[in-house]
C-alpha cells in the first residue's frame, strides 16, 4: 500500500496526526528532500528505508514503490505542504494505476495557510474579499493564458502566489497592470512556520525592494490583497445579534 502524505507547511508539529502515524508505520519513505523538513523523518522507525526524491526521476520513484510493494511493504510518499497543490502527485498515481498498486492520500496544511497563521490573517474579510486565488507565475512550467497573473489581478481578490519569489519584479508589474493599485497591501513570507521563517509586510510596489533587501529569491510565498491590511472590513453577519441561524434566534432589542 502507498500513502501520499502532506508534510504540512514546515513545522514538525503541523503535520496531521494521521500523517504522523503513517510515517511511524512506514517501511519505506520517499520524501521531497528539497522542500520537506527533514526533522519529520524522526517519526520514522529506525529500520525504515528512506529515499530523497530530489535526487530521483519519476521512473526511479515508481521503481522503489514497486519493489516495496512486491515485498509486501508499506510506502509513504511524503510531499511538501498539501500534495494536491503543485505536488506532481497525479502523474505518480497514474503510473501506480498501470501497475495495479493501491494508494490513498492524506492531506496536509499548505503554505498559504501557514503564512496566514504566522501573520494572523483572514483572507476572506466581508466587504473586502470573499475569495482566495492560489496561483503561480509562469516559469519552466507553463500557465494557461486564462490563468495569468494579470487576468487574476482583475478580480482584486486575496491572492497567494507560489513558486514565484525569483520573479517578483515581473510579478509586481503584472499585478498592477491587471488592476491592483501599487499601494495594495502585500506580504513576503519565507519558509512559513519553519524555525527560520521570515515574514515582511509591504505593498505591491515595494515587494521587489523587500525581496532584494532580505535576499529572498526562493522558498517564499507572496500574498496580495486588501485583506492583508485587515482594515475597513464589515463584521460577519453570522454573529450579528439581529441575524438568525439554525442554532440561534435573532435577539430583539427594546428601544428606550
């Protein structure tokens, strides 16, 4: 059996309880060494066979899994964050389908949620934004034209931009051309929830200068949107005294 496990945002104790238990039970662990916190491997048994996939091709990863399966072993494929976001897991699953190898997924906490926790943010503030766009700049991996930074910027929603820390000058340009103001709040979060985390609040206009000043060119998340400043928003109607729900009746106030 193969388990695709999300390692979480970086902090060792932010992996799910299920993910931790799967690591403890695994006979073989293949982890994304370029991004996963290696301290998570302390959950593994001493006799566990461990492989760093940063040094492997897709074919080599599948071969390790296939060999383990033939020996009746349990494999954990440990991916950074939440595997369904930029995890390249579907191609592995397709290969396992061809081989008739069973697998399951265990979710993890993605970096944008770790960054929000570090900055005490709410992305969906009433009256400001009710959407979070998770996206990336086009690099070696192409992005469909309809999903360009510029096209998404037109919505002026909260945005979490992955895999783009080395292209911030162009990113800022596209955000502004798409519709955000230069003064729109932004944040640059390096290694969210890791011990070495760095987080800087700024604006779209100053994002590049902040990245240069702190020498951040990779392993960082860019957050954009008015929700980051958490100002001028409306309170949630859910807790308003004159709002009824399935669990609470509206409260009537006597006028004096």
